[in-house]
C-alpha cells in the first residue's frame, strides 16, 4: 500500500487521502524498478513501474467535486494545476495511467443516471464478496442501517442539482448519524465482551485461551516499509537506491563518533586488589 495524505499536524477524521494498492506481482515489479514514488498531495500520488519494454507511470487521484464556494474553487484549481505539473514531469516515453475517484458529473440527465446506477448494482453487487472476512462486532442490525445509509447516499447523488436534493441530503445525513451511533455503541460493547472473556480465562488459569484471543485481536504486525525519507537538505527521496544511500550515510555519521579519553582520569582510577580468600573463590 503506497499512500499520500494530509500532514500529521492538519490531519482530521475527514482528511483527504489517496493510495495505490499493489498485489505481490506488481509490488515485485515496483521494487525491481527502484521503488519510485512521489506523494504529490493529499489528493494525488504517482508511482513508476518498468514493464519491459516500457515504463508505466500510474497517477492515482481523488478529485474534488464541482466547486460551490470560492474555497472549493481554489481547491479545484490547485488539484488540476498539480495534475498538469505532474504530467509535465513524466517522461514522453512512458505509458501514463490516471486512475482513482474523478467525481465526474455532467449534465442533469437524472433518468439516465438512475438507469446507470441500477445497471451497475446488477452487474457489480455491493457487499456480496463471500471471501471478505466479516468484522466480529458487526450485527445484522448494523448491516441493515448501513444498507439504508448506502441507498440514501445513492438517492442523494441521483438528485444532485434538483429541487429534491436538500430532502435526500438531509435523509442521508440522518442515517449516517444513526449508523455512526449504533456502530460506536456496538464496538464499545464488543470490546467489553472481549476483555471479560480474557479476564475470565486468566482467572480460570486458562492462559491458552487468553493468549489465543489476544493473538487473534493483534493480527499481523505492522510493517514500516516505504516510509518517507528525506536527505540532509529536507528533500524527499523517491527511489530505493537514494533511500538506502541516505540510511547508510545516517548510520555512518551516528555510529562512527570521534571520542577522546583523558589519560589523567584513567590514572586517577584506583586499582583494587583481591584478598587471598577472594582469589581462591
């Protein structure tokens, strides 16, 4: 997972972010190509792969919606300026793939949009992936509320720009609030139940069960690969060779420290002698 988001100082729950997820094959190709990536902004990220005989530049974007205010207009201008500058920096010999959420809305043909949504739901059913592991704290009641919220969102999107937009938007916000409340309540309830199970197992000297629950909750360990690394001047390094060179430079300067020892201090150290009894021991 290669991602770009808002700075830690300005990060919020609703902060924008964009990522590119690579499978094992694509990850190997990317690493063999030099692990080149550029986090352009919280709405844009770029990676470069070498797929013989050509290089492929992938730009993942999260486009802002059509501007309704001056601030939104400024965000849109910045986004498209960043995209244009990014495209200019790409080699003319590269194949370019722009992918992501483009938030495209054209015209007011609501009937056609509704037909497209119905067709998409038929061919691409949501929530029916049997291979996806279900969260343990999820209940049928929560899934029902989430389904209602999803339908309300689609209704709101289908009526964007119409007289009924406000009505459907309010309904979506209401269901979103309900979904948030019931989800948070269930999560608290679930963790209380898990803690009680662990505590009960420990009291009964059943450490096997206790640690099995803890291991199950812990899951896989977090990997800190491809963390952003900067050079001495503060410039972000975008490929693995420069990153390894910087780490080598850092540890060389950190571990190879020139030290000096005052001989007078060494001479002042008293050398203790061992007694005959201690020597025999």
